[in-house]
C-alpha cells in the first residue's frame, strides 16, 4: 500500500536499548606536571579559578563526548623486574581510596585521557532532554533525565513485582517492555515513578514533574457518527477481536461509511478508500466534544462506563470504544511501517491518544461472547481474559504488604463459595482491576488497593472513600497503617524497618493511637518549596554535573577530593516515638456520612532522653540515587557540600534554604546546581532565576545505622520543605550522590545503608 503514513519518521534518540552510547576514543595516556594555562573562553560558563591555577581561567562548557562506564586501562608505572607486577593507578585508587593514587603528587595535573580513567570511570552521569509537546503552544515542553549505562543490574528504578503492575504505564509506539520515558502515553512516565527504596522516585520522574503535562489543547470536530443500537456495536466489537479484514478494502470501506460514519467526499468522485483517509475521518469524528475525555483523570476508572447501570452511559461508551478500535486497528495495519505509526501516534491530540489506550487495553483483556436465547434473540456477555493474572497480582500485593486478614483474602480469591459475590462485581474499581481495563497513570494503585479492600469484608465501610482523586491519603487497619506513595507520610515512613513499597502503596507502617482501628484519613500537605526546573536547567544537566568539572587541557589533582561518610561513629539511639495526627480546624465539606477527615501529620522521635517532634508539612520528594560503579569516586571542588551526622545538630538547622542559596519562590519556579559552575547559565534568563543557580551548597546528612535514622532525616526534610537524594552507600558513593543533587537541583542528600542487617521485620507491627 502506497500510504502517506509511510513517509512519516521519528527522530531517533542518540541511545540504544540500554541508553549507552559507544565509548569515546581517548588519546594516549600521559601523566606529568603541566603549566596552569588559561583556557579559551565561552559564553555559557562563569569564570572559575582552579586551585593553583593562573588567575581567572574561563571554563569551557563540557568535556566533550558522552560519559560511559569505562573499563580499567592497563596503565602501569615502570617495573623493577619483568616478573614484578604492579596494579594500575585506577586499581590502586579503588583499593586504597586515597587521592591521589600512588605515583602521583598533589601538585601534578592529569592529561584528559588519564583524567577520564581516574575520575570519570564508573561514575554516574546524568543527561537531560527537553522535548516540545506536539501541537501545543510555544513554551510547553516535557523534560526527561537519562542515566548513562543504565541496565537491569544498574538502575534507580524499582522492579515490577508482577507483570500486571506494568499496566501503570503504556508505551503505544513499541513493545511494552521498551520503556523509553518519552514514548509513554502518560507523562511523566509511570515506569519511572518508583525508586528502589520505598517512598522514593527516580531522577527521570523528578525531572518530568517540572514539565508541562496538560497543555491547553483544543481539538473539536463537528462530524458525528451514525446512530447504532448497542447490540450492533457489541457484535462488531466481537468481530474485530480477530482484527480487520485488510484483504478486502471494499468491505472495509463499505462497513465504515455505510454503518459507522459519513464519507465527506462520497459524492465528489473521490471516495475515501485509502487507509490514511479513513484514519483521518475517524479522528475527526472522535474529536467531537460530546465523547468521554479519557485524558481527564476523573474518567480513568473505565468500568464506571462499561459496567454502568445507566444504559445511556453504557451505550455511549461502547459506541466510542467501537470507533476507537476501528481507528486503532487501522493505525496498526500491517501495511504501515513502525516509524510511521510512532510518528502519527505522537502527533495525535491527547483525547484521541487516550481513546486508543482504551481500545488497546480492551482488545488485550476482554472478549465478547454471544449466546442465543431463542431463534430471534441473542445476548452478549464478557470474558475477562486476564482475570487469573489479576487475581495472582492482587495476592502478591496483599502478601507483600502483610495484609492482616490474609486468610480471608485467600478464601475470597479462590472463588469456590457460590454464595460470595463475583470478584469483579464488588465495585467499579474491582471490575476495572479484575478485567484488566486499566488506563496508565496514577489510578492503578487505587484500583488494586480498593479491590483488596472489597475482598476483605472485615474492612466494613470505613475504607470505602479511598480514591485517586485524593492521593494524599492512607488508612489504619487493625494494627497497621498503609499509605499512598503520593502521600508525604508514606514517603517518610518508607524508610522504616519492615516497610516495603509495591504498586504505589507503602506499608505496613507503624500503628497510631490517634486513629480508629479501621479509619481512612487524608493528609494536609503544602506544596514543596523546591524551585521548579526550567528548560535550561534540564538541558545543562550533563554539563553542570560532569565528574571532571569544566573541560580543560589538563586537570590539576588538587582540584579533587574523595568524600567519604563517617562510618565509624554511627548513632543507634534515635527511635520513632509516635505517629501523630491532629484534625485540621477548617475541614472541607464532607462527601458523605463517614467521609475521611483532613489531618496534619507528625512524627515524634526519641533520642537521649529528649523528644524531637517533626511535622510532615511539605509534600517533598525523595529521589533514589543512581548506582555508580566501582566507587568511591572523586569530587570536583566546585560541588560544595556540608557533611553532618544525623545526631550532630540536624534539628538545629532551620535555615538551610538560605544557607544553600535558595531564593524565595516567585510564581512557579524551581532551581538548583552549584555556585560557580552554574551562574553563567543564567545570562540568557535574567527575569526568572534558574533552578540550578539556587543550590550553592548541598547538605550531606549521614543517616547510616538503624532505619529510624533515615526516617528522621526524611521527616526533617518534610518539616522544612527540602526534597532530597536518598543514597544507599552500598550502591553509590558520596561524590556521585552529591553530583546527582546538583543535577536534580536539590540541596539535600541523605546517606543510608538501608538499615542494619540485624533489624528484623517479623512481627514488627502485628
């Protein structure tokens, strides 16, 4: 088929499946003393004086080339005898953790090739992208952050514990397991929403939050479809489960334009036999404003429409679904190239893209059955093709969260008691979950939790108010509390011992006497004070956080140090004392009898006979640090930081925003990086202070030891309004974590070991 769609193309990213470019070639390794010469000036850098350099050398913009995880280089100093072997400088540095390595003096300088080996090899590298949203007004962009050399064993993302949980994200332009964040329908990409530690997110998701996720787009057509009876619609949907009959284009044209829609050029001698013309006509019909807008989060519980008791609402949904399936199958015709499909889908209006998502999830998970009642009557039913998978995923979800009434859940999921209501018939959320008709985005965690609650009769009516429209929420059930990963309580308590995160929920968490045995609560949390990232902050990410610093002809050894957390003196005295909730004085209007109240949350900590209360006031984020390779790495001197142990006066720091350089937040602006390395990037944006200029120093909180140390550090961040990098010292080094803070434009890093090995979670919370 000679279709116009085949000429569309998609601009490729400079990365393969693992986002790892080829290693750059470096010159021959050389070491020696070099004169501190002045480098050539460029406009995007401020003037920086290296230690011992000539006055006022000007920094180049970057070191040139991409950074990857480099292999060890076989560089060896002169030997005394051929049989006498010596380790390479890099191997010696890795084993001794002393800087400079043996064979180097503090006043020497490294040639670029040697510096790449000794300083950049294995260090985490961060790169930001800014993509303009198609068909949106100028200034509406989406942001992404790429960690170079990411692969399955080296990632900051939490793994999906069950295949069903992958439905939280949808890549409509390629294989489901190809999770490039810029190809997902939902933005930011939910495949990057959860970090490896409970209560954390990834750097890519943090960056995407600052992008424009809902641009003001208006696409409204005037064309209306032909009227159809519900039975006609269901019969056609059943036929389409086998796909389109592309071998008979005459029949495709006849059914589409005689039954579903009008051919606008039928009587002009130019009927729309071409597949691309039919695609355009279906898009025009589906942009009519009367259809359900599935891009609106309020409409993401799809079962409210296809399982509605309102026959008119049900009829309208299936009519829209039929048109969407017809469009979906035509776009994914075997006659169209993959690049053309991707190009088209990425250019579609949001409402049409979400219609295609509904169609795709329907074709993957639902099947329509037709049975004859009599010679003149038939009835239709639905076969839930993924129900077994969804039941297994729900069981894994409950077991992971140590659900207090697991015996009841196992009994109900077996579905052997005919007196019990069918799982999918218990609520609209349960129907959405067990049918597998789940739209990508933040709704899925609420569908699975509400389905779990529906399967446990002991929860009663107390927990029926959980909804994705109020994500800052959680509940107490028996002796445990459970919290949404979008709630600040869950983000802080994710660090506690025995607590895990799965499918967007954090638990089981500590019991609180301030709530009833079974009670749902909503938490008042203020917007984070962190500056909002701007395009310049994202685009300059790799330049600002280069392990070498700015590009030079030589790199003085004295410009680097090896920061190491103090692992010798670790306090184990801090303990969570109480999880407290105080009802807000001015409550919002109740949504019904027994509706949850709005609370202020706080945690009291006990240490040295004193009580330290921390109010969980701000909705900050905790960003999982990306693992580095074969650390520790050295840190360029311009990445300034202040190291402090968790018990060394952290509670007395109340003005870190001022100390780190944060300015008062004007409209909706964020900011970050270092003092000298980033100020020059503000030359083109004088009206709004960029985020990266507002982080001139990073607070490095050493919270190793018991888990409560990290909980206390997170609570301090929530109390004062600081988002933070969470760096597990077993996976990343101090230098890489500090540089990631500058990349993310946050001014706090919390160093942890994930608790102590002897901490056990068996029977911890009942």
